[in-house]
């Protein structure tokens, strides 16, 4: 009986010691996550059955910065809609490579070639793609008012041969 | 006698040159652009490609112009299935010094219900307006970007003629076999149109992603009617310009 008690005390002591070491080595990690992580509702824009853009509300877990939140928002947009009545304007093979925001409230979005290689084309389809991205970012983040599109880190003139995106684009 | 003969020859020559010049002045050049081509198929549906539809319509339009109106000269940015870059299309149009530029396309949307025709001319962005105010200090390549700004009003006039003509052809009168939704005249920033130094318009003739529009495109009669509507609009615009 005494032996069992000693083993139990040893295990408990080891556990407490382990927790104390973890707290000394990583003092802020847990508290930082608890402090900043919270849920936020964002509006994602998809194409409805009539060909217009409609928003779908989605809850995201916000991160430390607006930049990270904007990236999460774009990743959710690429995932596509949850409502069956809405259609994604972004080809499913698209990957977000990077996103950053400059001092002029312009978001630079770098996608892989999936965005242009698998785009269905047509002026209407192209405008839907461009506008769904811009509207999603500018509606949810007042720190963004224009978008500059990049493919594999390079500037491009157009997605499928119609609309000029060589310069940052704003919603008119 | 010899002097009189010389004088008569010179007079006849001058008269002939005058006639040729008068005829040349009356010539109205239309640059017709079949969207996409070659490795760039444009949009498609089950192997039916935009580049083939636009080329077929453009070749039909050229044939009608040749047959019906001698004062119209049509120049094509491509007359076969080959890739022509947007920059080369702009250079060709500007070097040809056309009176009008018309680019024909087939539309597509993520929504299968989206249908009908729409007509575009370029938009004057605020950035470009700023650049225009500082033309003297603007590098040449930026001025090239501004080329279309001077022709937006005329582009809008031609877009208006096209809309009326296509609407009349398909939606008015007794025969509504190919009735199409009129999505109107719109302005957007087109990479192709912005460098064109003449009134320029882009027509999205219908949606290949829509079953009804796609069926229409497969019928020669539909394309012939489209060509007739476009031809009438070009004539109407030309007559207004030479008045």
C-alpha cells in the first residue's frame, strides 16, 4: 500500500515538474492564444444562380493580425460556398501563395497558375472572379480598398484575356 | 497644238487623281477582331470553342461587307485559327488606321442561367484621367495605354447602334426564333481596347455556358442573323459619321 502511494506521489510530482518546465520555457504561448483567438463572422462573395454576386456568412477563428485574417478569408473563399445555391468564382485548383497589404491599402494577392489555367473564361466569368475576391476583402477589412493580382509572384495583365488587372483594381 | 495636248494630258491626270482621292476618302475601314485563336481557345463547352465561333462569324461578316458595301473595307486581326497576342492585335489595328474597331467574343459564366448578349466599351479610370492631365511628362508607353480615352464617346455611339440592331434582329418583329436577353451596354477596363486608337467596342454575343445560347451558336442561321445585325450597325454608324 505504501509503495503504491509513493509511486503515485512520484508520478504526480513528475507531472507538476513537467508543467512547470513547460511554463518556464514557453511562458506566453498559451496565454497569447487564449487572449487573441476569437471567432469572427465574415462575408464571402460567390456567384448566385442568376450570375450575380451574393454573400455567405462564415465564422472564422481570427489570428493575431489583419493580414492573417485576410489570408484565412481568402482560403475560405477558395474552399467555396456551403450553400448549394451559390457557385465559386475561383477555380478549385487555385492555391493562395501569399498575401500582403501595403501602405496604400492595396492587398497584393499571389495565386498559383491554377487561377488562370483552369479559368472557364468569358468576360462575365472573369469579372465574377475578380469582383468576388475584391468584394470579399474590401467588405471585411477596411484596411483594404484595392487588390493587385499576382501569379506565381509575377504581375499579370489579365486572367483570361479580357479585363485589365495590370494595375491595382478597385470596385467601381 | 503640242502645248494644248500636254495641258489636256495633265488635266486628265489631275482629274483621275482627284477621283481616286475622293473614293479613298470615302472608304471606311473597320478592323474586325475574332477573339482568341490558336493555343488560346477562349471559353468552351464540351469541345465547342469560342475561338472557332468568333472566327466563323468574322469570316461571314467580311463576306457580307465585300458583297454589299464597296465603301466599307474590312481588315481582320486573324482570318485563320492562329494565336495572335493582344499587343499584336492593337499594333495591327493602329497601323491600319481604321475608323472603327470591333472585337467579337463568346461569353461564359459560373452560373448556367446567365445568358444573352452584352456590349462593352472601355472605361476611363481615375488613374488614367490623372495621367491624361500630365501628358507632357508622361512616358510614351503610358500614352499608348491612354489611346482609347479619346474615342470613348464614339465607342459609346457605336455600342448604342449595335445594341439597337441586335435587339431588333432577335427580339423585335414576328420571328423570335433566336430571342436573346439584352444585357445592355457596359463599360469595363479591357486590356485589348485600351490601346486602340479609334472607336472600339467588344461584343459578347452570347453565353456558351448556357444551354439555349449554346444551341443558337450551333445554328448557321443564327450566326448569319448576327452578322446582318452587326453589318447594319456598322453601316448606320458610318452614315452618321460621314454626314
